[in-house]
């Protein structure tokens, strides 16, 4: 018997938004230093230091091995398309290092897609059951409400973020993801799988190492320390609801033979951020 999504909210909001429906509060985060230039600017406005994928949502079509949008209903009972969505955060140092997300210390760039996206050719090498790439797009952001240094960013960072190819995937839960969950893992274990994010420039940072001297990234450019919740869909990719809540699928049912995942709607939470933010401003090859 599947559970309603209220269970996922109760168990999972601690890592998404500190249980604050407005998206503020404390989050569990991790940071990787890729090296390179750092911003020592004394710019008095918004001065981000870190960046990275925070959340991704998409339907997965197992039969055709592709990410797809799904359908929900509005209050009037009319169908509403939920696009494939990937959110990149830009954060000031305190937000990334403490997990204290407040107004004015971070902003979001959200890229969406209403057409299917195919299985990425690096998926298997990255240890993912399924992954896709989100092509560069115009995107939308709330960054324009903050005052960026125009010499570095122009009016806002949208064009710097969307010039890159990003992506996401589903994978088995990794030890790093379990460590990031901490004491909550025992409670959330029956409902959570692993997940990850992709940034096309990550393979360039193969010399970056963690404090133990282990290389941070390899040639696939995939960060596999996220967590994923899966929700039931019908044959037409309509979300399934029970008493007004979308239905959560147990983790034991997600993994499929031949390293694939169940047809479902997935919400991935990554929250591993990268620094320095100047890497976003680099020229794309």
C-alpha cells in the first residue's frame, strides 16, 4: 500500500526547507571547493560565493527511458501540466556554510522543459539508474530582486547559469547521502532513494580533492549525494492522489531490473554546493 505524500512532507521537509513552506529556514548542505579564483569584492549588495543544484522534479517513463512532464489538477479539477524542473541556487557564504537560508542571502534560477528528455549517455558510468540533461534555456529567476555587482553579473546571473547544461538522475542511496541525512536517516529510510545532479563543467575539476585527498569529481560530472522521493502516476502520467495528497512509493519498489527505475514522478534534493561562484562566469567551451 502506497502512502500519501504528507508522509514525505513530514519526513523530508527538514532537508528541503527546514519545514518552512516558504522555502526559508535551515537546510542540511554540503560544500565542495573546486579551487580557482575567489571573489574578494567589497560590493555592498548581494555577493554570492557558492552555487549548485538544489531541487529537481520530473516524471520518468521506464518504457521509453526518458524524463517527461506529468499532469496534476487545479482546484477546479482541470488538468495542469507540471514540467520537468531543475533549480540552481546562488548563495552567499553564510547560507551555504550554515544552511541558514533567509531572504537576501540566496536566489533561485529555475529551468523547465515540457518536452521529453532522453536517457543521458553517461548515466551508467555515473552509477545512476536514469539521468537526463537539461539543455541551456532562458529559465526564470528570482535573482532580479537582489542587487548584484553589475561589473561581474550584469543585471542578474540568469544568462551565466542557463548557458550551461545541467542535469539530474536517480541512483541508489550513497554513503555520503546517508551521512548528510544524519539522525533522520532511520526514519526516512523506507521512503528514500538516492539522487544526483550534473553540471557539464565538473569534469574539468578532476584535480579538486576532498580533505582526505580523494578526487571530488570524475569524468561523468555527476554529484550523487542527493535524496529522492517517488510518487505514483497512472498510465497517462497523471499524478495519483489519495485524499488530496499525491501518493508516495516505498523505496523498495523503485529499483528495477537491469539498473532502471520505476515509472513514477520523482523529486530529487541535492544540496551539495560548489565554490567559488566565478566558475559560472567562465567561458563555455
